């Protein structure tokens, strides 16, 4: 029996687009000792050379004590506002998600990527974007990222396509369920504070989503003999409202663009990296901006990360909220449905923030 939720046939896919099938980078890396295949060698200007910025030009990525924030601490609320305006990124600590929940989710991710490639291929994306494979591959000619991924919808539960979940892996489903529940609580609490900062009632942003959906992307970046020539993930901003990222504790891989340079984000054990995504940029009328970020490879060990994307319902309207255009000129269109934006977003190669022009008034390009 087909699963149908609010007009969506879950088993027929998300309807957001698709990505061309390319080989597993994890398998390629097992057989590469010196030379990297040409398809993965980035153009000279795109190679991951970290910009050298003076100490005065670099500020530490803001770290928010989430327990203080949710209990009404004004200093933490102001710090959140500053982080969203000036960085578009922050890290949160003391968020209340148990260490064993985080540890089990990391173990579930590792166990999936440890499967033989034939077993992983049982969950391949195929004609869609949910499952195992690669995203944003739209041309046979484009350069490819040095990484594999597993992507699936986690909430609402009715929209889960369990055919894309490796539920035969011991503990996988339970680990994802517990982690997804923790991410939901953090998201709801964070959205409430962001709503207040944008001059809305606490449930304001949640209502803007129509239905606040959650998806998880598990990333695997194998070691590369020439990490200075490849990218684990090309520069991009995220297409949802916010993203919550769990990094590896001991390997730096995430870099964000700030003041014209690429700044590596040093992991804080068990912290979450939060970033503003494209939809919230539009809803805030550009007060909070989504920021380009990328992932780099290394030559020593594999790196994994787990991104939780918060996304609106397909029919949600992506336009500035009323409180953001009362004292500020409108910078974004007011007639965009989220599904239309997603199809635009996934229909092109990751290339910075050029896709966000779809949301902006022409005068703001």
C-alpha cells in the first residue's frame, strides 16, 4: 500500500528533483594511493587554500549556552542576535541532548558507511534525492565533491520513506529516532527565540513553516592523497530555514566564508553548529543571512558529519514576514512557494549563493 501524506506519495519520492548517479568516493579512495581522478580535481580558483587573515580580522565563532538562552538570559539572546547578523553561524553547548544519544547517532552513521558498497547501494537515491549517493550532480562535465552522503526525511514520521532507511542495521532506527527527537526539541526552542528577535510571537517562525519538517544528511569524507586539490563539499548555503550540524570531535573539515576568507570551524565536543539557511534569510528580509560554507578533505583519516535540516512545507510561502518590512525596504519577493525554490535549488550545481537570487527582488542581486 502506498504511503500518502497531505497529497504526497512518500514512496514516489519528494518531487524536488534528482541528481545524476556517480561512483562511490569511499570506494574510489580505497584504490587511490597517489593520483586523484580528474573529475574530483577542482579548478585552480576553487581549491581549498585557507585565506590568511590577521588576528584582528578573525573573531571566534560565537558560542551560545543554550540552557541559559532557553531560560530567558538576555545576554545569551543578544549574543544569538549578534551571531545571526554578523556570522550566520554559531555553536551551542549545554543543549540538553544526551551524550549517549549523540554517541549512538555517530555510531549509526559509521555503521552505515562501513557496510559493503553493494549493501549501501540497496538504498541508492535512484530517481530522487532521498537515500544513498550524491546531491547537486546535474551535468556529466561538472567537477565532483570528495564525499558520499545518506539523506532521508525524519519528521513528520508520516513522511518517512522507510525503504530508504537501513533498518536491518542493529540499532540504526532507534539511534535516529532518539537523535531526531532531540533535534526537534532544540529546533522548537531555538525557533521561539529567533521569532522574538524578529519581532514575532514565539510560535511565529514555526507557523511560517506551515509544517516544520526535518531531514538528516549523513556525510562521509574519505581521506584523500591530495586534499589541497579537492573539496568534500563545494561552497554553498543551505536551502531550508536552519541547519544543525554535528561535527567529528577531532577532525576539522567545515569552513565558513567570513570577511572574504575561509575560516575553519574547530569542533567543540558534543556541541552543535547552527547556521542560518536561505528561507530564514528571506523571512528576515536579509537581517539574518545564509552564509557560504564548504567541507575540505584531509590525507590522514575519514571524517563524518551529521546535518539536520529544518525545512518548511512545500506550500509554505517564502517572503519577508510583516515585522521585517515595517522599518526596512523589502529586499525579497513575496510570491515564492517553497517547493518551487527547492526545485530551483536542487536543479543546479552547488555554487556559492547564486541560487538565492531566485528569492530576491532584481534590484538586490
